[in-house]
C-alpha cells in the first residue's frame, strides 16, 4: 500500500514519525528554513525613533550581523555584536511564531539594557548565550566595541543572568583581572547545571579564544578561576581557511567551540572542545574544571582525541541529552554530528545538513527542550573580509527534529526515542506562513 502525504516543515517530520513503524517512508534529509533576512531591522517604539536613528547613524543596517541564537519557549534569541557603528541592540529576540519570515529584532530585555558603554546596567557586545533548565538566560557581555585592531573596551567582561519568566536581570558578575590577559577575547559559553532541582548548583565555562584560556564560574560561590593549557592553542598547520571561494588566514584563533556531555556515571560531565584553527577534538572532565585547586596541577587531566579530517574547522557545537554532538563545519557549509557512544573518529562522524547556498558560514547550533536542532547561518566571512549583497538572503535560521536528522548517518542511535513535538499553545501558528 502506498500512502501519500502532503505536509510542510515540522508537521511533515511528525507525520513521518507516526507512520514509521507501519510503512517505508522516503524523505530528503534537510532542515526547515524558519527565518530569513536580507538585512536586519529592529522594532523601535515608533517609526519616528527608527527614522531618527537612521539619520543620526545610530542604526546602520548594513553593519548588523547576527551571530548567536538560543531558543526558549516562544522566543528565538539573536545576538548582534557591535563590531561596527550603528548596532542599536546587541541582545534581541523574535517571536517563534512570527507571521513573517524576516521579523524585526526586539531588544531584550529592553532598549535601555542594550546601551553601549553603560557598564553596570547595559550590554555592549554579546556573542553566544545559553538558556538553562531553570529558565535563566546566561549572557556574557564582552564590554567591547569593534573587532580585531579596532577593538575598544569601554566596559569589563561581565556575566549577566536573566530570569526569563520575569525578564529581569538577577545577577551580574565581572571577571577578575587574573581571569583575563592582554589578548583575551571571550565569545563562547557552556552552562553546566549540576542538579536541575537546585538551580544554585551551576557552573559556566568560557573559552578565551585569543588569550588561550578557559574560565570557570561557580554560581553558588559567585567566583571564577582560569585554566591554561597547550590544547587551547591553535594548530600552526590549520590556520588556512576557504569559505565561499574566499581564502584567508585565521592562524591565531585558539580554543572556541565547546559542548557538554550528559552527566556520566561518576556524577560529572565531559567538556569537549577544540581551537578554531584546528581539526582536533579535546576533552576534560568537569570534575577537574570545578576544582579551582586544579588550575596549577591539571595538565594531564586534559586529553586529545582524533582529528575530524580535512576542512573541518568548527566554532560552535552542542550535545543533546542522548549524547549526540552537533557542530558547524564552516569550510563545508555543513552541520556535522557524532554519537558519543562511539569512538571519536572520522568514520563515526556524519553530516546531517549541507547547503552551499543557504548554509554559507553556519554560525551557531542549539538544541531546544523539544529535541529539535536549530542552526543559523550568516555569511560571516564575507561580512568581515569582503562584502554582502543585501539583495540576497544573507541570514537564515533553520530547525528540524534530531531523531529525523540522524537517520542514515553514523550518529544514528536506535535507542533514540524522544519525539520532537512542539506544545500547540506556543507553536500553533508555525505552519501558517
């Protein structure tokens, strides 16, 4: 018997899942393109204020590039670093069930909280963010304006933590002078919730890409400490990049991408990481990282794993609660995967999504609480080193159920039984575009 189904986006994946035990279903492995922008715009309180911002240069649309994403309930968060003039807000969101595919960004939690140079009560530049199971949004403000040789530091590095249910900031913590050095550039964050029933038992890890360090923050103790290691440094043989036919060198880029495993039998997680200028994966137990006394005596507790293979630079990764890691492959316009129940080896790595037009520079990867993978792309290398054509679609956000994406890849886990179903009250308009 042949059953024909006409369906779109997540609804199609859901129906295929329901029929999977009863028939042979062919499908194309891809991701649903949920948002797309030629150029970014913002939701000002009124059009007069938007026009005034355009006239005064406080808003220069061509200078805005989305970098980080996060998903929480009915919001998709989007960060825009202040690399150039005219970025009105660095931490923003859009409604997940927006009636248009290019919604204007809404500053979070407010316009006032996104004021450049307001060190105590504002956010200057935000890259990556994380929403934890306690409904908190962890935000690292680098306190910077500019990029590379143009970088200025009007404010210190500071962790800002927001209560997502009330949209209020509940904590701000400034890094200590000994946490950073003269080269420090921190853009990535991983959050380790030790006990979901005790939200105070949490740690956060931050990678210092250019200062070659890893900073640990204890929420319960409200203090931080810094690890340094040779594995945080770039590989001198892996500093050459070619993306979208643009060749360039990022040979000083050290430790960047991170992912945390599920809790292991010993009660700790594993932190997987790699430098940007590298093809190799490394790992350390959070038992080591949580112990500040190990800062001077932890060298042999970090372990190298295999190289991924040629053209496998990565900046972002995430691991779901089943232990499947997803990572961007910026040279390949692709998203890779690895099932951590297998050896970290090129033969055990797979591709779950690749598109040489829509996925030029996959910038961030996230897993939501409903077991869907979300991916953003932003043509970052063209933006920084060449130019964007704003008549084209330049920025996209995709999603798809993990259980579907890993089929027919080395990452497939036959014990994977989690269904990707959105709550109807939140996502009831998601297919009406």
